[in-house]
C-alpha cells in the first residue's frame, strides 16, 4: 500500500506491541473458542469498532485502518484477528452502515466494549450461493413484521446476542436484525468445522421484528446488501493475507534454524527460490487488497465488485499456497496437531468460500468486466 500516515503508523505500532506482548503465548490455543481476554484488552485500548461512528463508541476510522489492525493482530493470534475481522467488516458493519439510530444505540456500544457479538446469517439449507432462492420470509401481519425461516452455517451463534439476517420481504430481499433470545428462535443443530469452530443451524418461527430492526428493504435493498458484502469480501482477502504472513514467518524462521547436510536449509538455492515465489505472490496479493481499500476510502465509496472479487479470489488462493508451501518447508514438524501451520492450513481453507465461493467471485469478475470493458481497469 502507499505510505502510512503518522496516525496509521501509531495504530500499527501500538496494536503490534499489544499482540506480541499479550497474545503470543496462547496464540494458537484458542481453537473453537473466542479469545475473550484478548478482546477485552483490545477494547481497553479503544481498538474495537474503530471504523464505527464515534457516536456509538467507535473511533471514526475507515475500513483501511481496520484492515491494518487485523494484520497487526493476525500475524500473532489468528483467532483474535478472525473475531476482529467479523466485528469490523461483517454483520456489525451492516448495522453501522444501514441501521436506524435505535438499532445502532442498542447493538453497537456493547460490541465496542467487548461484551457482545453480532452474527451474520445468510445461508440456508437450499440457498447458499443462490441467495435469491432464500425461503426465510418477513410478512406484515396485524400491523407487525413477522419472520419465519431457517439459517445454517452461522458462526459464533452462542456468543452472539443477535444476527444480521438476510430475508425475503414481499417486495424482495432485505436484511433485519434478529434477537437470538426471542422465543421463536430454536437451535436445530451445531456443527464443528474443519478448523474446530462451531457453526449453527437454527429455525425462526413467528419472530416479531421491531420496525427499528429493519436494515434494508425496498427496491434498492439488495444493492445496499451487496455494498456491505463487498466490504466483507475484501475483509476475507485481508485476513487471508494476514494468515499467509504468519505462515511465511514460521517457515522462514524454521528454514534459517534447521540444519541438514551441514548448513541451514534456507541456504539451499531451491528453498531460496521457493521463498522468493511465496513472498512475491503474497506481496502482489496484499498490494491488490490494500489498493482496492485505499481507492474506496479515498473516494468515499464501497469497493467495486470487479476489484473486490479479484482481491478475494487471488488472496484466498495465494494464502492457501503460501500456507501449504510453508508447511512443506517445515515438514513433519509443521504437520503435527498443535503446530501453528497445521492450524492455519485448516483455518484458511474455509475462507475460500466465505463471502462467496471462488466460482462466484469469478462469475462476478467476468460479469463486471463484460459490462465495463478493459478500459475500466485503468481507472
């Protein structure tokens, strides 16, 4: 990315020091759990909700600073960075962008205090990438908004007080905030994914949605939802790059310390070439991701779908390559349960379909390229 401002440099330095001093010892021991003690420390330092409106406990920074914070923390503790990523760029960000004053006042301050979480609830058993096939509906009944349906693959459900939920209104898709303690919300099943994280399938029956909990509705609702989703997709790119950085650091340290045939394996030309390829791919991925974010922030707009899709696709594939090759460098050591690289390998695999699968990203890229043409890439 371009040169950091003094404020960004200070943010990065402070966050990096905090992560190294406070998070590193237990960094890879959180599998399946939320590192609440780390979240509380971040809240104490004013890092939670840094891109939220100051009126509701945020710091008024942009998504760019949120991504820088993610990198600083994620190089040390991936689970803490994953939580930050969801807090700043996914469901809570949608409330900050589209919520009524009442919704913001209710849901955002507990997040910035490190006391709550808001989940994102999109997927259904028969509607994953095909969001237009959703069957979760909100209808008007006796002057109330009544929701019925089900959602699945919801992360951190048990830690969340509510979820930003994609629904179908009579006039089309929209989003609402659903409180999980509503008596109509009933958990069907919990699943444990490859990274050891729990995901939830639940039903909603005759859940009454307060008018102030409607985030998007009407003819432009889906466009608004995609604006929030574009930031989420860029966040996926950012977190993928972060975990790749962490993996490369482990591989480099190991290669410089591990001696075979009378010298550190980092001195063998074949491994030098491998490291060179990995760092080149990672730098290209980070540059693309930060360029998209910088451009959006500088012009006061959301990232465009073509570049967001490109960053998401490229970073996910690059991170998987970097982590896999880093594990290869470490050999059997990196393959053991409990080693950071085997955890990063499992963790990263799920981000190849978070915010949209690789295939959906490619469809989006091609569609916008055909619409705007190659000259649009020069802007």
